[in-house]
C-alpha cells in the first residue's frame, strides 16, 4: 500500500488518528487506533492477512465510516479531504477486470466523478476523442468481464439465480458460506477482493460492493439458450473455499470443464435420470452441496427441493409429500438424525431410490440401520473441495461397508509413504492418499506456495491417511496433521488455536478432536490462563468469530499443557484425557 500526499499547508502532522474504531455489524474490526504521520515521512503498515490494514486505509480515505474516534487529513474529515490523499492497493489485489465498459471508465477519470450519471455533450465529445486516440474505439461499449462476484446467500432460488446470472455475464462466482460471522466474512472479502457481493442481508453497509436482491422473476418451464453464455470451458466456473491452517480460507478455482467432469463422475457413481426430484440439505457453498444441489440437477433437468432449515421431521415429511427420488444427504450425521425420527420407515418414502453419502466416513452401524429401515443402501463416496468425487460405492461395481468405494473413471488413487510422499505402497499398507484426474482444481488463487505443496507431479496430496485393498476399495483410516473432521467439514486445530491465542487472558492452547457419534468428531480446546476469566466469555468470542462447527464443544483449563521430549505439545496425551 502506498500513500501519496501533496501538502498545501505546513501542518506538522498531515494525518492524525485518535482512538479510531471501525465496526462490521457488532464486531470491532479496528479498536482504538491512534497514530500520526508528519510531513515528509514514509510509513509502512505491517500485519497479517485479516489484521485490519485494508480497513484502516479505507477509513482514512472515507470509503468506510468510523464508528468511534476520528481520523483527520490536513485537519479535515476523510470525506472532505478525498482530493488531498491517494490510495493505491497492492497491484495483485487490484481487480483490473472491474465490470464496467471502457466508456464508463473514461467518464469517471475525465470528469473526476465517482458516478456514472449522463454527461454534457462537451464531455461526451472529449470521451469519444480520447478513446479514439488510444485505439479503443471498437471497444467503447464492451463490458470488461471475468470479475469475481461473491454470493452470500442461503440455499434458495436466489442463490441459483445469482449463480447462473454471474456465469451468463461472463464473470466468476465466488461461493461464501452463509454461516460466516461478520468479522470472518470481512476477512474473506478482504482476501477475495470481489467486484460485487450479492446478499439478502443488510451487512457491511459501508461496502459499496453490496448488492441486495429484493425482486426476481420466476419463469416456470423456461430454459436458457446456451449461446447466451459468455464463458469458456477453461475459465473459472466456480470459486469455492477450503479451510486453512492459518485461519485464511484457501480460494479454490474450478473451471467449467472441471465442473462438468465432476458431474460426470458423480453420475457414474450415482446414476440419475432426467426426471429426478432432488432434496438437498448440504449448503450450496460446500462442494457436495454444490454438485448435488446446483450442477447435477441442472445438467440432468431435474427438480430441486430446498428446505428452509434442517429439521429431521420436516425432511422426512418432504421426502414423502414431494415424492423425492434422490436424497442428497451427505455426512453420517444427517442420516443419523433422520433415523431418530419416530415411525420413519420405507412406507413413507416409496419413491426414494438413490441415497448418496459422503463428507465423513460412515460407521457400519449407520449403513445397516438405514438399510433395515428404508430398504435402500447408502452409496458412500469420498472427495474433497479440490477434487470430487474421488471414489464411490456403486451398484454395478460393488459396495463394501466401511469403505469409500472404488476410484471413479479416469482417476488414479495411490497410497504413498507419509514421510516423503514419493514411494507408492502396496495393497493393505497404510499411507497418505494422493489422487489425480480430469476433475482436479485449477489452483489456490494467489497462493503459489500452497498450490505447489498440494499439487505435486500431477497429483493432489489429500492429507488423508488410508489404505487400498486388493479389490481397489479405499478406506479412510485417519487424518494427516491432526485435522478434525466435523460433520463432513475439515477443521484445522491451528486455525482455532490462533484465534484463541489472540485473547490476552490465554497463555497457551491446544485443540484436538473428540469422537462424537453424530458429528464424527468435535473440537475440544485445552487452555492455560494468565488470569482468571469466565469460560463463557471465551466461548462467546469463538461463536462471534468462527463458523458454528469450528467452535470447541468443550474448553478444559489446565495448569500446564503436557509436552513431548521435543518440547512440543503432546496431542496424544491430551486426546487420551478425553477417553
């Protein structure tokens, strides 16, 4: 970030911040920031991603309001001093493809305005001549596209309308988890740098990029002319997000070609017809929910029923009343919840025939109970946001309870040694799972290091531990790097640990997974305190800053955390305390 200032006075301090606070909803993004910058000084603002650097600069330039305190530029409020300060973000964060026409961009620059209102004939003449001189006359009214546009919506028709509208316009949809609290959402937006954010919420009102959808038109039985799409198969068709060990979600780019390949492989594992009725409970922002609730039904011309919330009794009722044929259930916790509904049995779901499962390893007991009650098997599969599906249990190729099935077509699954990842192990030997296929992600955008770590020699290294038997069935046995698997989602202990360590009362923390019959695992936080503090305060902080499934189910206070001989926290010893 570079600040450029041309002083017209001799004030000693050109910029003065006095107790500046900025809020996103009820969450403080900047808290009591005080500093001054004198004439002729060069000042660097240094901090981690999501630390508030961009928020501070946006407050200084008047782009977002200040909740408390003040910032003065040449003794004036930022709003009045806009012409006296320039703000240039890092080049790699500038969206050079902002969706405006060439004419509109030139209008803004020539007239020193931030609006796109009509201009005088004189201005129009200047604009036409300027564009002609730089050789852009044939581009004058063409849209600059391929911009990132965020979708922050629950599963709904609005989500689907927004997603396909973005594709038709030639831009890239970024799918943001609707459960994100304000602060976490603010950090993700800073990292993503979207041109627009579509939402049904009154959030981040200071952000000019917010578009709130209030009206839409329902067209029953309508179709989209594919010639209207302005996207190519190699361009980004969806941006999804994976958890990150540093607390910064990784932005995963999938091309249109990749998405079609994923759908083809789901169809291989779970064949459907053109008249299926889908009921999907997984969030559309999750790879499983995206494939089962958005892409598969579209390409197969199916009908999607979207429940307002996950209520097991309501889901059972809809399975019956709507004559559902495909239930996009997902992880075991979903199926377990339905099994707990009183009098739920085969007679209530006469039309149901396909029940895909994934997101977490299924206990054999869940398989057996579901088959006994419904007469329908759960076809368990395995995948990740970076590549899905990887393996599937199928009717034609066989099933094995407790396994994730066999590799989908044109997909290679290797078990390699955990230490180097270079030696392929034999059947029956446990190691890290690596995979490759035509439905792999393009990259982690803006994160070359993580991309190179994950994609090596054409393979995605999953970080999962597993074993292949002599018939090709894959079983997931463990998680590499102590990743906790909660309701089908990856939860990285370090992410929670770093969030907790930001609290001044906590001196050390270690997060481990605890086995849970419904969720698979839940995170548990072992902490040591500098001073006494009510645990409810710590829990409330986690609820305000984390996704619900990442909030520790327990907070256990210890005098000291156990250490290994190498002086590292002994996670095994802590897990043993939970047994």
